[in-house]
């Protein structure tokens, strides 16, 4: 039986990595049956240029048909799997139908809700396209409208019924429905749900203008960047339009335009060090957001106070911040607070409370908590009796949530024949997904020790690589040069 692993980080200097930040920018203006828009093409081009300026690999779609729109999103989805950050920006008409948001291509002939559902792309489709990115997933919509006409929707007939004094990005009045993206994915709307998004009197919309102004600022933490965008749009529109974000950013701090300084530690794998790198003025802004109830800011501030090498080290204050965030149902805070109770840092040691917090975090689908509970039940510990069957359930849940170590662990358990009703195809599927997610551990093992997996699993992995055009050789389980090249490219490396 192979030993299961919690984490394993490596760096491979001999290969270059695929683009770490990729973006798909879409602008729709010349609609065939729906009121046209003036600035969306300008906005898409401007945002594309801005993202390219700060190092994104950008694909731009302008006035795309439904077929072109879907094909562009599908191609982008595949590239996003090996990127650290995947971002989609859409400027054009959007419609909410029965609680689901749809984005309209230029050739859509929409007269009913059914037409929208058949011809437009849903926001969920875009969210799935960015879902595979390794660290950060962002969808930005400069398009906010609803469908107030039931099954008799007629965008053209109602094109002039709005009461706004300025052009808006829809033929109907209202706003898109609030989405519910998965953890680690952010959806930014140009306006709150139910509100209008202005097309703008100049060359760009107010939202696109604010976005371009802030995207290029280095050393600006992403949550604060979107807050500045919101404030600038409110000011530019005399409070007529308020951008809003939904979902939750990953716990690690992130600068879209980069850290700015060569000696920045914001990319450090240790969250305590990464958050401590935040500039003092931004720490003050994070504290203000925390006072407003923003749990991510609370957790970030707690990480700063858990860095023993920093003058702000204060485990008691960190525990207090994490307790507040945990009480507000932050799964990450529950997980981090559980670790403090487990070792008695900043709080009195309380193993029973630690286990309860691990379970609460896992119940909210926080992958780290689920994976750790898998280990606790697999090996026994913290008063939890050994229960391999229950451990398998936790490992499977964490693996299905794309936790890199859990995907490897579960694949290894399957390969060892310890998971009923799952065989080599399932093991290979998890290994492939772990490769795509950027698991350095899986990459090294498949590169250097492929025979640790059974021949059937190796053959199945070759088949998966072939299905995704990474391998064209014989399916024989022999990981020679062709298979190794496929593994490197699937991982995101190019020679």
C-alpha cells in the first residue's frame, strides 16, 4: 500500500509553463434583431488591450454569432485548465430567464424565453469554462438585464420602454439575477441584480472605464481592486449604477497586475507570509471591509497575525478574527480555526471543538477540510476511530472538488483495489485531472515512477491523454518519450 500524501510542492526549471493568465474578451454590438449598442466593441477592445498590457494571453471575440460564441468559449475552457487565472469579460445584451442568466450573440432571433434558452449562452456555461483554472476564476459582465415579460418576451418590441435617460445595455428594463458561483470563483456585474448598466455617453461604458483604470495597478489586492471599480462607477454615474460582485475569491491574496516589487512575497505558498506582504494602506482598507462583515478580509487579517516572523504576530487576535468569520459561515475560517484549537494556538486547546469545526468546514465543501478528515478517518486521530470506508467517502468528495492531493490519493486507492466498483479508468481520470490542476507531485511520479501504478491504470491514462490530443502512440502502458511528452503538455509545460 502506498503512503498517502498531504502536500508536495516542486518546481521544474527545465520546462516553461503555459500562460499563467488567460482571458476571453467578448464584445457584442451589431445585433440583428435586438437594439444595437454603441460602446461594447470599444469596451472589449480596450479591456483586451489592458489585459494584454499586464501579461494576459487574450482572445477577443467581436460581434460573434451563437456558433462562434460557443466555439470560442469551448476553446478557452480547455486552455484555462493549465492557467493560474482565467478571466472572461462580456459586453453586450444579457437577459434573465426563470432565474438563469443568458448572454446574447448578435444573430439571436429572440421573441420568447425559449428562444433565449436555445440561442444564447448561459452564465453557467461561462462559469464552467473558467472552472478548471488553478488559482483564480473571474467572469465580468458589463451587461445586466432581466426578462419581465414571461414566455412572451419580445426584446425588439420593448426596446424603447426603458425610462433611463441614458442608453442601457439591454432592450428591456431591470437586471440580471444574482448568480451563485462556486467557491474560488468571482462574478463581477456592472450593476447590482435588478439594476441597469449604462452604455455611456463617451467611447466606453462607465464600468469598462473604471475597470481599465484599475486593472493595471500593481500591488492592488483583487478584492480592493473591484471595490475601487465600484466606487468610481458610482461617482461617474451620480449613484445611478453600482457594480456588484458575487461568489468568493480564493483565500490567498492576488494582484491581477502583479506584485510590482521583485522582492514581494505575495506569491509565497504560506498564506501567513503572503498576506503579511500586503501594503499598510491596503491592510487598513481590508480592516474596514472586515468591519463591514467581509469574511475574506477577516481571514486575510488573521493570516497576517499568524506570521511569527512579522511584528503584527498576535495569535489571540487571529483567533478572534477567525471566530467572527467562522460564525458568519466562512468555511475557510472554520478550517483555520480548527487548526488553532487542535494545537492550542491563540485559544485553549480543545480537540472536540477542532473536530466539530473540521466537520462544519467540510459540510460547506471546503476541500482542505474534507481531505484532512479523510486522513483522520483513514489513520485514526483526534479521537476519531479509524474508519477506512468513511475515509474513502471523504477522499472522493475532495477529489471531485479538484483538491490536487485528494485526486492523487483517491487514484492511488483505486489503483490498489481499495475502492469498490471503481477501476483503472476512474484512477486514470483522477490522475489526469490532477495533472491538469497543476499537481507537481503527480507530474513527478508519472515522470519518474510510472510503474508505481498498475499497467491497466497506465494504459487508461494513455487513453485519456490520447482522447485529449496529448498522445498519439500505442496504448501499451509503457511511459516512453511520447507518453512523457503528453504528460508534460497535459501538465502545462512546453519544452
